[in-house]
């Protein structure tokens, strides 16, 4: 098991990551939780400009065979906040 940057994964594993991690908030993918407003009444802002930006800034747990490790239900993302926090 190792951590690997999403943009370095093969295209089919990137697609699997996008299918699996449904809570990411990008300009291309708005999860259900982002439709609610924050406690101050303001809307949530995207964490990433695009799914590619998310892949460029997110690490995934990968098994030795190169696939996503099913033991981990999370990834390590570093938001770019394209519209500010």
C-alpha cells in the first residue's frame, strides 16, 4: 500500500476514484451536501476548479497491483479554493 497522487494514476483508476469519492466538490461535480447552505446562510464554494484539479491535488491509497485500496474510504485532498474559502 502506498499513497499516490491522483493525476499520476492510470485513466481507468482515475475514473474509479471519481466514481468512488462522491463527496468531492468541484466546478464539475457538486455533491448533495453542497446544495445546503452553511450555518451563516451563505453557499458553499467549490474546493477545486475541476475534477482534474482535484486529481492533481489529492492522494489516494493504492495497493501493490496499482488499484485503489478498498480498506480506505478516504483520500488526502489539498483544496485549491478557486473561488475563495
